[in-house]
C-alpha cells in the first residue's frame, strides 16, 4: 500500500500535529526547501508514505545516493517518532536526527531505528547516511 490515504487537508503523516500544507507539503510539492535537518527527516518519512521516490532521491547527498530505490509497494507506514536531534538548525551545516519509523509489510511489523546524518549541499539539507543504534 505505500501511498498515503490522506488528502492535502488532513494532518501531516509525519506526526508533527500540523496540517500537511503547514508541514511537509510545501517541501514535497517543491514549493520550499526544508529549513532544518528534522524538517527534512519528517518530509522524507512523508515521502516514503506517499511513495515519492523522486523526492527521496532529490534529497539524498550526491556522494551516497543510490541510482534508484525499490520502494516496497505493500509497505504501510504507521508512524514516526523523533527521538533526538543534534545540530541541524537553520544556521548549521550538519546535523543528526534519531528516529523510529514503524510500518507493516504483508502483515509483518517493521521497526526502523536510525540515527541519520544530514548536511547542507548547495544551501539545501540532504540526507547523507545513517547508523542503527542497538544493531
């Protein structure tokens, strides 16, 4: 199922408590760039929910970006919890966001716990790579 079943008027799937138009929507729709590493992290989660491979690749650092992604069509995203952030503010050049994203694939629960590294490239935040605490 990978795609979101919400309309643009509903709350943002990233769990911020804001509506999509006031949260990840402008980033996903190309109307604005994420101002912080956490905002980019949230918008990338929303892109997974919406099946937006284009956005995921466009917000991935050139040095670590894969040629393509194979998004799981049967993956249903259930929620995102931000555990911690370090740097990644509007004036920083690098930052980290630790999160847990939950999903379900063909009846199996999946929990992704990652500490993601972000940096600015050309003035925009991009995802660089991540480590998996406790793995």
